[in-house]
C-alpha cells in the first residue's frame, strides 16, 4: 500500500513539474509574441516619424515590415498631382483572398487605392499580429493622405482669400526692384551706368505693362469676370517674361492663343523662374508647335538633363515641397492652376529623349471656349 502511495506521489509530482514547464513555455511564447507585435508597431510608427507623414516615402519603406508580419500582397495606386504611381510588393506564398482589406480615398489632387492581403496558413497569434499591423498601416496611410488633402484645401482657401497668386507676382516685382537697386549701387563708371540704362529701357516697358494688367485685374469687382480674355502672341509673352527675368531665350515658332493674359503670364513667369534659379542654365529654348486643336509650348534648357523618375515627376507639382532653401514649393503648383484658369491649359513635364526633359504647356487653339471659371 505504501509503495502504491509513493508511486502516486511521484506521478503527481512529475505532473506538476510538467504543468509548470508548460505554463512557463506558454508565458514565454506570449511574451515573445507581444514583444514581436510591439517591435513591429514601434518600427512602423518610427517610419511615420522619420518620413514626416509623407506617403511617397512611407509606403516603400513600410513594405518589408508588412511582409515580415505576414502580408503576401500589397498594392497601392496613387494619383499624385497628375502623376500615376504604383507600389507593389508580392511574396511567393499563396494569397488568402478572403482576408484582403482595402482602402480608397478620392480627392481632387490625390487619389489613393490600397489593398493588402495575408498569406495562406496564418493562424492564431500570427494571424492576430498580421491583422494589427495591416489595419494600423491602412489607418496611417489614410491619415497621411487625408492630412495632405486638408493641407491643400486650407492652402487653396488662403490663396483665394488673400489673392496670393498676385501677391506672389508683386513679390517678384519687388525682388526685381531690389536687384536693380543693388546694381545701381555697384555701378560706379559711366560705361556701367550706360549699360544699366539701356537694360532698363528694354525691361521697364514690359514691367509697366505687367503691373498695369495686375492692377486692372485686382481692381475687378469679381474674380470670375473673364472680360480680360484676349488674343495674344505666345512667342511675345515668352520673350516679354524672358526680358523681365534677364533670361536668354531662343523662341522657335509662334501661335496666337486665346487666354486671360495676366493669369497666363503669371504662370509662365513661375515656370521660367525655375530656369533662372537652376544652376548651369546658359540659355532656354521655347518650342511652339500647333495642331488643329491645340498649341504646345515646350520650355527646356541645357540644365534640364537626365531621365525623370516617376517620383520626381510626382513631386514636381506638389505644393510646399521644394529642394530650394529659399523657395516655398508653390511656384509650379500655382503655375499649373493659373494655366488652367487662363485657357484650360495643362502644365506637365515631358521626357524629350534619353537625356533631356522639358516643361510642356498645352493650350486650346484660338477660338476655343472662354477659360473655365473656378
């Protein structure tokens, strides 16, 4: 009887030890999984902070984390200020189509479509880890895009309220006066003074004409009054802006366009200022081409070299994004809107060959309907 009792005690002790080992292993497993979830979430949030809420940088940087969490397919389509971008990451594992999640945002300047699917066979804690990270990723991406759209909307309202389109133009005129003042202070010889006077004789008539049109436009009772739409020479507008910027421009071809001239000139100046500030620009070529339906103006220079990536094309017209220390990143964004208002024109960039690219302005031919009100 005593032997039997001792045997049961040994079995019970062994069972208790086994249960303890199982509980310790379970606790260790849960803790390891919790650490894994926490580590992946921290890495994802660190990417958000590192890229300052910029979805174009955040999306490709986050794809390895999603695959680590169990994603087998991630597809993101972005329409970003007129440029199409696609981000895709697909693993070799089979996809669980029944558990795919998607999110879509439709905006005037940005359109987002995102789909994320897990690999087959995810179970238990592994499936929960994937669900947490996938949903967090979709929420972060939606917040970034919605935040960008809200910023654009707010900025547009501010631009309309204070008429920054034309304040920007007046700022350019003020900068010209500041530059002129500096040149006058440095002119201490008769030859220099004579050269400066001749330069002013060429530039001041154009500046006077521009200033007069701006004042006329700002004096209108309604911003939707399109009485200033007129027939103008596109080549003449290009040459006039080139003289104002002291920019050597070679114009090939010409065409008459039907535009709201002040707004069109403002957009043209914003584009041509990029050549003025671009290092290495020696001269600019303006190529004017006509078709039965439209007029095409291509502006290029010896400094616009290399192949543009999709990311560079998308960034080109994004507001408040710039590589310049002094710029605000609004010039090309404002120019695109001004061209549309002036004659329903479209501003874009075009790869001319393997090593050159150009700004392209496409405007309807003379006799097209008046510019769209906005």
